C-alpha cells in the first residue's frame, strides 16, 4: 500500500510517498480501506517534535529518541471495512466507518487495521468521508475535558481558540450540553464561531477576555495563552480551567491550585473512547454536531496540508482525500 512516511523529524519536506506491505487484520481486527484522513495539530507536533515546554524528553521517549519509531503519521480516518478477523462480531465487510488511532498514528496510508473494540464506529450517513474523518480528534478531546469538568446545563463556558479543531468542537458540544458559550478568536473567525453556537464572540485582537470583568464556570484554553495566572479572575468560585494545551510549569501550577484552592485546573491528554466516537456520530446524524472543514487536499499534496496546519491558523480541520485512488 501507499503511505506518507517520514524517517527523520523536521519540516514537511521530510515527508515522502512510500510503499509498505498491506496490513493483515488479526483475529480481533478489521482492515479499513481509507477514503479520507486529516492533518491535525498533533501530526504537526510529532512531525517536528514541536511540543509544549517541558515535554521534549517524554515526547522523544514515546515517538522515538533520534528518529521516528512510527514512520506513518495521521490520527484520524474514515473509510470502508475491506476484511475482518475471524473473531470480529461488531463489524462486517463493507461497513463505512471512522476511527481515531491516537498516538499509534498510521492513518496517512491507504489501509489501517483497528481492533473491533478500539476507537472505531460506523460513519454517520449524512457526513462525507472528509467530514467523518474529522469527527474524532477535536470532538473526543472536547468531550473528555467537559466530562472531567462535569459541565452542567446553564453554565457559562468560554472557549479560547474557538476556531481550531478542538475549539470548534468545544463550542458546538458546550452549546449542545446547554451551556452559554463565549468564543475567543481572531477577527476573521467571529462569524464562524457564532454560527457554531457561541452566544458571544470576543476578538482577541481588540479585547482581552481576562480584563472585561466577565466570569465563567468553565474556561477552555486550546491556545496556551489562558493559563491560571492569567485566567483566575475570570473564573467563578468553583470554576474549572481546562488546559487542553499547556506547558509543564502551568500544569504543575494547576495541580497545586486544584489541591489548595476552590478553583480547579484540568490538564493532560484526552481519553480516546469508542463510546465517544459513537456519541459524536449520533450527534452528527441528528444534525447537532458537524466537524468544521477548512481545506481538503489530495493525498499526494499532504506536505502542503502540513504547511498550512503549521501556521496554527486553520479553521477547524484540514482533510486529506484518498477516495480518488479507488475510482480509477
Ligand atoms: N490535551 C490533549 O489531549 C490535546 C488533544 C488535542 C489537541 N491538543 C492541543 O491543543 C491545541 C489546539 O489544537 P487544535 O487542533 O484545535 O489546533 P488548531 O486547529 O491549529 O487551532 C488553533 C487555533 O488557535 C487560534 N489562535 C491562535 N492564536 C490565538 C490567540 N492568541 N487567542 C485565541 N486563539 C488563537 C487560531 O485561531 P485564529 O486564526 O482565530 O487565531 C486557531 O484556530 C494544540 O496545541 C494541540 O497540540 C491537546
């Protein structure tokens, strides 16, 4: 099979098309023919080892010390089940599915195997493959943080970085759970975040949300600019600060604050659960959640997609299409 590989950390120029053996599903696995994948902020970070302050060493231990251990990036996919292992009961050949491989990666390829009890679910019929591929990374991250924060209907939620993959999912999910949502983004994205469900949109180029006197039950920071020292006066009593992106010092300070104060800081990697994929699919099918797609690139132009993702300014998600491979 064809895949986009890299053998050294670096800029998108290190990516190249390479032939790999087509994977064979184990007894409990399904083999998925991939029609669409995405380039996420996580792919960009692992390509460059551009990780938050304090995580350099652990990232090298996880992803490979001097060179990448896993040569194929890509955390999300959508496609069709081509074959199944002999013990698989929940999927059949021909099922249309989407999946999240997380740090196992490997989705920038024509095929991928998933355990049937892994983070894989049936694709909502009303979503395109590009949209389905982009359902899980931002969606499961936002869901997991809201679950850990015990988000309640009627609470006031502020999302900093509301136009990115995680932010655009967080705005939609918070609204779905009955929260009153304020979104922080740049001027160009104000309309987008309002359309996603934000009752108010703050343009960070003209207004500092930490200085306008408003307070929130939950602040979600997907940018790394709303750490506790800056956000604490914008949090209500018993407020929760969700650090989706943070360096080690801010996480440690958050732990200390959570133990000693009446406000809570929640950080760390989000969980990847099959039931969250099924929940997101059910919301998508009901029209209550839709991944925002900024751009779509063909598989062969994935390096261009990485360059765009690396600007840190994408709106929602960047999809990569492979479906044309099978139409010829
Ligand atoms: N903890 C976890 O498990 C976990 C999971 C997923 C992702 N992450 C991390 O979370 C971060 C966000 O991920 P993502 O995929 O959503 O990234 P993304 O799609 O690249 O979005 C980043 C967003 O940040 C906005 N932004 C940039 N500067 C800003 C500022 N000063 N104030 C407010 N917004 C600003 C940009 O919007 P504008 O163009 O409007 O500025 C952009 O839309 C990444 O660093 C990723 O590594 C963590």
